[in-house]
C-alpha cells in the first residue's frame, strides 16, 4: 500500500482473526508447549530459518488428580518468508515439531503449523487479503480426564476485499472457513466446519489507526452428533450441535511503531441452537491484546478475553472464556531478559448439553498460571532459555482439580 497507515490497515483483519482464536490457543499452550523463546522480528526479512530444542518436565502430565509425571522433548524446525512486491506483501511460515515423551512413548507425534497472508492492492481504490493455514496438534490433556490419544487437524481459509470511497473510509467484505478434524474415534463428535462472512465499514484516518464496524454471521456445522458430555457421561440421545451466530462488532488496530501495538475486537454476539435452546448465548464478547515499550528495559504485554469457543474441551459445545494475562519482558542486561507470567482464566460450561439435560449445576473451572522465564543471547542469533511455571485448576466438580508444575530448558538458533 502507499502509506504507513494503509499498510497497517492491511493487517487489521489478520490481527482480529488471531484474537478470535486467542483464548483457545493459550489454553492449549498451557499444557502442550513451552513459552516461545524468541519471536521473529516484525520486519521484512525475505527468508529466515529457525531450529529449536526444548526439554520440559511436567509434574502432572495428564492434568488429573495425582497424575503421573513425564518429560517431553520438542525439536521445532521453522522457515519464514516475508517480502514486498510493489504494493503487495506476501508472508509465509511453516513449522514442523517432532515431540517425544520419555515415559509415554505411545503419545509421540509430529506436529506442524503452516500458512501465509497475501496483502493485495488493486490500484488506489481497491484492496484485498488472502489467508490460509493448516495445523496439527495433540489435544491438550486438560481437556479430558484421561490421556486421550487424539490429534487435532485444523484448516483455515479467508478472503477479504475492500473499496475506498474516500482516502479514509472504505467498505469491505470477507468470507472465511475453519474446520477441525479429530483422529480419535471418540473425539469425532467434535469435528466441525464453521463458515462465516462479514461486511462493514473501515475508517483509516492516517495516524496508524484502523477502526472497523461490521456485522459477522457464522454457520456452525457438526457432522457427527454429540454422544458424551464434558464429564464423559453418555447423553440420552445424540445431540445436534449445529448453530447460527450473529454479531455486531467493532475492531481497533493501533500500531504506530514496531514497538507498540493495540488490537481489540468487542461487540454483541448471539448464538442460537435448533436443539436444546437453553444453550443459546447472548452477550458481550471481546478480545484485547496490548503490547508496548514501557521503558528502554521494560516491555509490557496485556491480554483480555471474553469469548465463547469450542476448543478447550473434548465435547462439541461452547465454553465461555474469561481471561486476563500479563507477561512483561524485563531486560536486566544487554543479553539477558526476564519474563514473569501471571494469568487468570475462568471457564463456564453452560454450552454443554449434558448439564442442561441432566439438570446438574453447570461446570465452573478457574485456572491460574504463574511463572518466570529467563532468556539469554549466547551468541549472535543463538538464544538459550530456562523457565518454570505452575498451572492450577479449581472446579465446582472436585474431580477436575489439579496442579501441574513445569520446568524447562530450550535453545533457538536463527539464520
């Protein structure tokens, strides 16, 4: 695009899609992956490679009461591609991660995450964006009371087109599709395909700010009926989880420099089910991610989320997430950085048909996570890190309560 403000505007849809899935991703990350050691710079670098090594010890691998401990080894291999072609920008990335469990070798697998974004400028009035992503990840162990052997295969496609009526105002429309396929027989009740479209108005005043006002419609299709609830109980009959969701939303993206960014989406969301209407949801949904340089030595990062998502439990229903997380970066020397982490999350299982049908109180979980990571630049483009974090879950159903303490070491090399 032809200006800094418009270049930032190109990325606002991508950032907003990230916020929609942020709550589910962070919940999975707490059980499945170490904190990311180094994040690639937000600068153009045509081709870049990364090799990593993570050794991680869990005191309660399966996230159950008095669960067994285990050590896991990950070796992420990544490639990044980022380049401008005139008024277009293409960003591609791919990571393959073999995972080895020392005691539970039956769980060994190779995960991957690959995708890209293509920002397009059709002359001054028209612009567009294409995005796609494929990934595979083992289901987080805190999603079930057993060590479920299940791999989640996800697909995401999105297309957007906009037309500028003035230098600051434009109309846009977008369509996207996301799909989840599970490898485990029991987990196939959770397979879904979501198709969504949105249309709205964008304001780009030219001061590194984008503001969108839009309507979003989502059709959720679950091809397999739900037969188990989140307690593992057999439902009296298979439940059809197909739904319709409407939302009126506002979206803000503010990124004046590479060191400061605020991305937020908030609005009113309504979800309706054809069956068991007691599961319908109406209310405020929001996601805010703020990242800014507090001083020369301190970088702040704050995340707030309230959303309804299907990705935190092995049942084909929605879970309401209320989350606040804080993880600043504190540089204590030229090569050493400390990253304290503190988060609080509440999960409300009002969307699970098992509680509605049985009349039992809906499940309520509270997760707290705290820890500290130390990062050290050992040599040019070689980084070492060590970390400790603790995840504790409380629940109104005592069987779900657990504590998992994690100690890890890692290394990353970029070239």
